[in-house]
C-alpha cells in the first residue's frame, strides 16, 4: 500500500497500475505479433510444401499423360480439398486443373483446353474464362515463385502456381487489430486510473484540511478558554481599578497558554515538513515519546478506570530523527488505538526498546480494543481508508509516510485479531 503527498514521494498504487498496464499491454502486443508471425510463417511453409509435393506428383507423368482424362481426374481429386488457390499448367501455360480460383473448373471443358493446346479455335466465352485463370496465375506468381514440373529426363512439362490461403490474409491483419484492441483497453484503463487518481488526490487534500483543523482545534479551544477567563477577571474590575488575579492562578494560566502556543507551533512545524525533506538530528527517542504520552494522556477520558495508558522504556534509544514528525506519527498511532477501544477498562501500552532486528529501535503501541480483520489489516495504511463513522483515514497513512519516507524505517501491524486488540510497531534505524 503506497501513499503519495507530493511529486517526490514513492510511486502510488495508480502509478504502479499504469506501469503494469503499459508493460502488460506491450507484452500482449509482442506476444500477438510473435504468435501471428509464427502462424503465418508455418502456414506459408505448409502451403509451399503441399505445392511441392503436388508438383512432384505431377512430374511423375509425361506430357502426354497430362492430357489424359483419367489423370486429369486424379489431379482434380488431389487438389479438391486444398484451401488455398492453386493452378496446374502445362508447358504452354494452359491451365489444366485448379482450385480456389474465381472460375469454376466445371465451366471450362477439358476438350476446350486440349483444343487450345492444339491451336484450334474455341468458344469466346471459354476463352475469356481461361484468360481469367491465367490472370490469376500471373497474380499468384508475383507473390510466390511457381514450382516447375519436369519429366524423368528433366524435360519441363508444366508448373504448379499457388497463392496464399484466405486465412493467411486474415492473419496478416490480426496484429493491427490486436494493437488497436490493446490500445483501446489501455486507453480505458488509463482513463479509469486518472479518475481514481483524481479521487485519491481529492480525498487526500480534503483529509489534510480536516487533519489541519483537528490539529489546530484543541490548542485554539484552550486558548479561547484562557482568554475568556482573563476577560471575566477584567470585567469584574470597576472602571479605573486594577485587575487582581491570584499569583498561582495567573502562573497556571500563563503556563497553559504557553503550552498551547507551543502546540500550535508544533502543528505549524509538522505541516511545513509535508512536501519537503525534514532535518534529522541525533537525539534520544525516549523523551520525545514521553512528551507525546503525557499530551495524549491529558486528552483521554478522565473517569476512573476508563482508559489507562502504560509506558515501558528499555534503556536509551538514540537515533537520527525529526522530533515534530515522530511526535505526529506516534500521536496518530495512539489516537488510532484510542478509537479502537471497545471495552472498559481500556488499556494502551507504549513501549520503546531494542528491535527484534539488530541495529533497530522499536516503538510499540498495543491496545486491547476490537482488533482488525485480515481485510482491514491489508488496507489499514491506505490513504482514505477508515472503519470509523467519522474520520478521513489519514492517521496511519501519515504515520507510514513519516516513518518510511522521512526516517527510512518501517511501520507495520505485528498482531491483530477481532476481539484481541492490535499491536502497531514503528521500527527505526538506530
């Protein structure tokens, strides 16, 4: 599953499908060309072989035998089942037998051909039919070299003229038809992918806008609350008087406002990294995770025993990271775990320690929520995919981009099953 938020990101699913369609279409066209070429070559060879066999058979007879009625009948029976144009001529180029030619052999009496060979006059209509056969013989000879027939002494006694079968002509058009069909399919596929991409981009940008509003909403609401508190104190002072606020309350108000302003600054920093290469600094991951857990703990339900967030840290975990982006990714993982809690008490455990692979540090977020089905696990990191009634399905997609594209790490679901909770892992290079 792939996400794309700018032109420099790794390929999206639609891009992979386009490449697959192009390569698949090219392979299909090449296969059709190769298959058709082989079929045409083989069929041409079979036609030529059949003609040569027939020519050799005819060559066994002497010229007087070629005018024999019984031998002529044998010739006609031999070529009766051929599916390509063929004409047998004597040494004077007079057609003696033919098949798959425009002129029906029954319309040309053998006696007329014998008279023509003896230079005797024949009926004009018969003469025209014989000339039509001769013209077709000339057309066949332009495509295929005629095969000569000789007697045992080497004396020429005639020739076999042959053309291409109709199926061969149709096969020659097959590559063009196939290319047109594949081009049409590719055009339809690319059109569909363009629509998918437009929908994906629209969903991403709408989701980004929603995520921005969500990220800004909490600190802004808090600042509005503190501003309202100060306004109430100011309105309680008579004209010309001085505002009297207890020192402890004022200090708390200022501290909370500074915390909210810091939060707004972090949000601005996060979104400034989208579409650009963030700066990575080597630092301990544990304090970053602690800050995120502390912030998320303040946002969880406060009722006793409703939700418990546990922490477990195994030694320091130094690596190159961008703190704002890692915080963003971890917040999304914890938010995803919070939304998955379907029982009370809900438990979320965040752990930081050495990974199962050497040279890696893992951040694990485990919950005892509803878990995922295999289909949900496969689609969990897709942009726009969500199982919640409200939401844009960008949390895990953003987390994956932060971990994989910016920190060259991996994020995956280690374990999840319906009713058994989910374990999500960020694996980062130490």
